[in-house]
C-alpha cells in the first residue's frame, strides 16, 4: 500500500504532472468567451457577407444572407474545382509565327546515286546486293522481315570469308563523287566541287552531304531568295548498276534535305530526280517547339552519346546499337558507338534476328514521352516543293554533247540537273505553349475568390487563424480530460 502511494506521488511529479500544471496555468476560455470570439470574427473578417449574418437581428434577413453566403461559397468551390480540373488536364495552345530575316541558314543536302555499285565489281561479286541489304537493315524503320531464301553462294561466302570488310568494299566500289560525276556545282553564285561534300554511308551505299556541320560553308547564310545550290550530276548508268528489283530499278539521284547538325534519313523521306530532268526544289524553313511532359511529349534532359544534337532518328540508332552490342558482342559500322565491328557471319546469324526481336518486343520505340526515343523539344524541317522539266533542250543537248564529248542520247540518259532555293527569306515557328501557367491559375483562383466572396490572401489567413484557434481549444480540452481520468484513484484492493 505504501509502495502504491509512492508511485502515485512519483507520477504526479512526473511528465504528466508537469503537463497538467502547465495547462492549468492557462485556463480554457469560457463558453461566453468562445461565443464572443466567434462573433468578433464574423463582424471583423474581410470575408464578405458573414457580418450581415452575425449582426442582423431579423431572422428572415439572417436566413437570406446565410443563403447568399452559402450559395456564393458553393459557386466559388465549383469554379475553383473546374479551374483545377482544367489545369491538371495539361492543356496547350499552338502559336504560328512567321519571322522575316535578312539572311537565313542553308540546310544540308545529302545526295546518292540510285545505282549504288560499280558495274565491274557487281558483275564479279553479285552477292553484294544481298550482303548490303543485310548490313543496311539497321538503318531502316521497318516491320519484321519476312522469311526468304538466301542464295547458297551468299551463305557459303558469309561462313568462309569472315575477314571480308564490306565497309571497304562499298567505299571503294560504290558510287564516287569527282569531277566526272559532278559536272557543275554552284552555291549562291560561288563555284563548289567534290571537296565541299562529306562522304556518308546510308542504305544507298556511298552518299555525299553538302553543307555538313564540319564544313565552313554551313556557317554561311543565304541573303537572296531564288538563289541557292545548283548541281549537275552524271550518274553514268553504264559505270554504275543496281539490282533491278522494285525500289532500285530507277536511274537518277535521290537526295534528302536536313539540318546540318543531324544525320540524313532516307527511309521514306528522300526526294528523287530522274535522268533527263531538271528538278527545281523550293524549300521553306519550319521550326517546331514542343512542350515537355506533361504538357507535351518531349524530354529536355535527354542527351545522346554520339550526337551533339538530339533527334529521334539518332536516338533510334543509338538504341539499336546498345541492344546489338549487348546481345551480339559487336557493333555494326553503320551505327554510332565504340566497339568491335560485326563481321558478315554475325550480321547474318545475330544482328538481323536481333533487329526483328527489337521490332517485335518494341524495345526501341519513338514518339511519346515514355518511349525509348521521345519527340525532339526543338526540330527544324525543310518542307519542299519540287517541279520538273525535261533536261536538256535540243539545243542544250547539242552543246553539252560537244562540250563533254558524249552523244546526245548519253546526255539525256545520264545527266541530272538539281536546283535548290529558298522561296522567301523567312521561317515559320510552330510553338506548343502551356494554355494555363501557374501564375495564371493563381490569378484566376484569386479572381473567383474576389468575385464571389470578396476574399483575398489575407482573408484566407484570417480563416486559417480562426480554425486553428478553435482546434487548439478543443485539443486542450480533451487533453485535460484525459489527464483527469488518469488521476482518478483506483478501487481499493482487498488484502
């Protein structure tokens, strides 16, 4: 019994006792004080309408004003909810602006001969078409390749000639650009030549890019519309040949217009000019700006390892390279990165099946923000309008035949004239913008508060203070009740 009394005294002097004494020194307000506090708040608050409810002695007026206040609050809640709902749908608007400039950057243009290989090499090494189709498969955005029978001699060559370098073979025996194949080159009134082109591999074999990023001419700008790049090619059909199947049965030049900072992409995007034609290409510059997620689909923080500028096509090439290098232990020379170059046997047995696997499993996707390669935040395109006329005329054919020491029939069957100009010295900017920004949302909500309740940020602070004070009193009240319950003496124990 004595031990129990000591425990009670110790508890009384402990933490709970200190809390009880501290709360007892600050007594709770009486019911009259709490009522006066509520009345004073209603009279003095900047929330319109409440003081009319509190001060009116007439029950009818009080009911009317209470209905007005509740109706206004209901409309306010509905308006704020609709504004927030609209904001979190991430709406956007699209603005189109045309900028007129004195000078405009000229794009890069990549040219390829539709007849990809030299006739002598192709006649002696006929399986080059089959081999190059396997190698260049990494560049194509295609569906899964259908099962087809491979030539037996191609399989034997792949198995027995693993040290064969198709890179060197195509570079040496593919289309070449020199003064025999490029008869005339003029850029903005200045003479240019093969030295102003950079070699690049594409699905068309050897191709050549004018005004590439490493060329000093890429820094030049065109200052007069209607003038630009003028080229005269000799495709030399007897010197160069291709597999006469659909897709490669034409004769002429195929080219693609792109940004100097990006790699050329021919798959479905190339423009072609047949022999015996003069192609007049009129271009415009179109810049597109996409918003980041969740307003748009771009990701501004994404970077590529092998390219200074992000593009969906470059990203797809890096994605394919990573999967192939991981699963095959080598890297196709047409893809970016550092690694051991794949030989023909690995191309046939591993790389080609892995490309089908990547397509089936959607390992390298593009477009949306959660895909492997989302859309670029900024991209520059060059929409083109192409018109054709017969080239050359009869008098021009006689002149060129005499100048080149060729027949008129040869001139009409081998020469391609291409002219690329800007239509106007302006560019169009299509920009995706946020329809509602955070400051606009706050301004809208503030306007609704002021319209329906005459409220402001100060009013919200007043309401928070009022609610917090009442909750504080309720908390203290229940805490004291709990402390009193712990102090009640326990029933006597029968010894």
